[in-house]
């Protein structure tokens, strides 16, 4: 079970890391994949309203659990950051505040059908076929246009760095930042627990953090 005190302590350490990298104003998205509803409550207690989920069923379960409790303080702003399946989009469309992992036109069209004018990030594959999702960089502009034509609000780009030492992600993060600037998109969601410093140095406006906030993920 994740206690609010532990999360608050880890958040302080994370904020120090961000500050040293020059990212005082970078938004933290608390990724609760694999953790129970208590992790969301602990994040809210620590002042973190932006909560990221990878799986539709987990999002539904945690949202239901929170809704059954008395409303106190912050309410979560749900970010969906996992692979998008068209048959799951309709189940969570009423909950998601920001779809971070739009990587193909079919998913964009389904989101537009279920949640008109939804805010989205286009996910770009900067890892070169590592199986982490994302459209090829050569397709980014086309997918952004498709999302806009479908009526979605594209606020930025998102990427997952490759496994391995943090420096391996630098060139991909730099490419993502260049593409976002070329397309006039303000948000850059890149960087996780292990590589947030590199992400911030390359222009991240949002980082997605799980283990650095909640500890080792349960099996």
C-alpha cells in the first residue's frame, strides 16, 4: 500500500531533480499502472492531480473506487498513456482528460467519435521499433492533421525513450522537440523516472513518473 507520506517524500526528491535540470515548471504526471487506488489518493494528497493510466480496466476501477469515497481536495485529471484499443476507447472516453498515446488515425477517429473536441497528444516512435508504440517520425505531421480534421485538439507530442542508459534517449527527445516546434505544438510529454533529466534538458513540458513516486511496481 502506498502511503501519502511516502509519496510526499518522493515528490520532494523528484522536484529537486527537476529543479537541478532546469525544469521547475515541468508538469508531473503520476503514473499509477499496477498500483491500487490508494496510489491515486496518495498522489492527490501530495498535490498531484494529473494521473496517468496505461490500461482501460485499471482506469475504470480506480475512478470507480475514488467516486465511492467522499470528495476531499483535488480531483484527478486522467491521462491515458497506454496503447489505444478502439474497443476500449468508448469505455473510458467520459473519464479521460488528455489522450497521450494517439499513434494512428483509426484511434484518433474513434476518440473523436466518442469524445468530440478531446485534447490529445500524438505519440511518436523515437525508439526505432522497440515495441513501445508511436507513429514513425515521418508520419507525425500527417497524423496531427488527421486529428485536427477529426475535430480533436492536438496540444503536443509524446514519446517513450528507449530502454538503457538515459543518454540513449537524448537524440530522440531532441527530434520530438524539433517536430513540436515545427508544428507549433506547445506540449512535450517525454521522460520517465530514469531519464527525466535528459528529457527536461531537451525541452519536456510534462514527465510521466511512476516508480520514482510509488516505489517498485507490484508484479
